[in-house]
C-alpha cells in the first residue's frame, strides 16, 4: 500500500498499516500468509510460493517431521515459482526451489541480505541479487528472523516485477504486527513487551531480541532496562509435552522466569504435563535461576508485583490469553 500497489491480503496478525488482519485491494495482487497447522496448505496454487522455514510445531496434527515435509512438498509442487530459505536445513535438504534467499550466504543465492550491524531496534544489512551487491538497507525492526522474513518479501516482490528502488522506500515503513515484539509501554518503571511466541524457536528469537536491547542500551523508552524477566504461557498440552525440554532451554537465557498455567486451546489435559513440568526441567538445567510457576492468575499477579523491580524488561510470551 505504501507503494500504491494496494494488494488484497490476508495476514495471520493485525497489521499496523491496515489496523486489521486483511485488506481489500483494487488490483490483481493477492497476498496470503498461510501456515501448515491443519494441512490445508495443499489447496493453495500460488503464482509465487514462499517457504520461510520447516519446523515441527503443530504436533496435534502432524505425527512427525516427515508428515510435515510431505505437505510442504505438495505446496512446493503447486507453486508456479517457489522461493525457499536456504538457511533452513529442512528446506534445503528436502525441497527444490526455483529461487533461494539467505541472510548468511551470497554465493549461488538469488537474493541475500547480510547483516552488518544490529542495535536491538534495527538492522543494517547489505543487499545482493545474483551475488551482485546492490545497496545497503536499514531494516527498522529487530531480530534475525525478521531480517530473513524481509529478504523473503523482497525476493517475492522482485520476482513479481517490483523495482528495487520502490521496495527500498517501502522498507522504511516496516512495522511488526500486533503481538510480535510489541512494545506496550511502562508499568511501574518496568518496560513491557508482548510477543506471540509459543514454539521454542520463537521463544528463542524473542529472548534474543530482548537481550540485545539490554546489551546495546538502545531501547524503546526512556528507561534502560538492566534485567530480562520472561513471562511464558504455554499453548496446548500436546505442544508442551513435545517441547518442554526445549522450552526450558530457551527460557533459561532469562534472569527471572514466570511460567503460567497452560492455555489449552480446547485440548484435554494430559496428566503430568503443566507449567510445573516445564519449571522442573528449567531448574534441572539452571538450578540457580529464579523460576515461579503460579497455580492461578491471582497468585501470578502477586508474584509479578513482588518479584520484579524497576528497570526490568518484562517479556510476555504466548499465543493464548496472556496478552495485555
């Protein structure tokens, strides 16, 4: 829309530009953010298909990674032009892409965006096409996963015929969707950030961005946070059972951790799988880490008031009702 292309779009989160998760455009461009959660991906026949990563997440639908790869292969086959992330091992090993993009490699890449400098709020990167240096780009959002998403979008736009000069203008206006490292303001002189992270890799990415903000002292508010506090609401019993050790490993990079009761998303409880079980894994991994596993919301509120201090960066993560 910034470039007056005005595509029709359906997105998984609320886009700040539209203030909703869709847009009704006035031309023949249609952009859909699809996911693999229920296998419906195989019904798409895109002119340009983009696969950003392949990682087992929806264990309520897929038995294993091989089942997921079968679905992704069908989506790839249905795409007139498939653009793939060369940095993802599961894509590289299992799919044939018509065009490849990377944030790590230039050689043999159709599109590359190589980071040079990051301060926790933006990333400066070198942009290449067909191994040829084109320009330096300032991406106004943090996180290497967002840099990867940016080069994926650039690759799709260039393949669709958009001029790079127009794309670069649009990048200046990039904003993350709601609940994607979403700055919520200050509470009792504590910095609050909300993220939709509900898979170990997503938790890792959010914690990495928050840690970098603290380390570089380049922040979203007038305070410079000194400590990382994470509040994590696990999403689904099946996902928690599958990944509780991985969640513990990701959360262990915090200074203080709260793990709330699981948001079931309609699933039945699984015996022995709860916030306490993640907490136990976390204590095994990092015995000296301060970890709290409240039984209910009232206990959770009391603990957050008592245990957090001024200049904490409080990172709230989860896909359930933990959002502010």
